């Protein structure tokens, strides 16, 4: 059987895809949306009016009520801390509430304004993250289909601006990269 001495076009395309698969960002389409900053207010999921939003949906970029949807990525509440022997403000990822273990939270030691990219790993889908006024948290959303079979999430960083025990409320600064799979937390459209 005679074989052509040069690779076929299909073989070249497959080789290019296989080579670029080593870096997920190479398979993502160019980012089109700018990283955005918001001030978000959430009320504790327990001990507050059911009509107040307690959860945040990173995919849609919206606060959510837990009585209306389970499409959110984390909730705010006051949770018992065995070290402090008290209830303290905390963020709870989905699995901590008995939902699917998808996405997660990671507390980082980097200052909020110095954190320019979300970490590649370390997100815990079930561990509660206790908050104080200086806590910096990076969140990964539920898994989304980004492009060409790449599954990833939406990434964001947050820091509390106000924690109120009286009103059982969290006001936080939130920076989100709405481009699926992108980890940038710098202002502007990633890659530009």
C-alpha cells in the first residue's frame, strides 16, 4: 500500500490540537468581556428574611435567593467555629450545603489589590471559609463548557468591606473574570 510521504491536513490539525492541549488557555477562544468589579451585599442564609439574597451566582454575576434556585456558587452565613467557640461570618461553597461538589473556595494570603490571577488549583468544594475584615477569598464557579470540550469555571476574588452581626449581613468587594476558563483578575479584557 502506498502512503503519502507528507502528513495529511487532518493529521496536522490533530497534532496542533494535541500540542496545544498542554495549556488550556491555548484552546480557549479570545476573551471578549472585561473583568468587572462590583460591591455585593449578602444576608446570612439563617436568621434573616427569606426574601433577602444569601447566595452568589458567579456564572450570571447575580445575587440569588436559596429558596428559589440552587444555581449559585456560595452562600453567606454565621457558622460555629470550634476554635473561636462562637458563630463567625463565613462563606459556604455548594457541597457544604449538601449540593453537588462543584467549584469551590480558597483563602489566599495575597493582598486583594496584589492578586492579579486566580490560582489554578486548591479550591475546596465543601470547606467553609471563615471571614474577617482582611480575608481574601478566590472563588471558582460551577463547571461550564468553555470551548472545544474544555470544562472550567468563572473565577473571582473577594474581600469583605463590612461584616454586620446586627443585620447578619456581608458587604464585599468582588472582582470577576466573566470569560469562562480565564483566570485574570486585572482590569480590562484578558489578553489585551
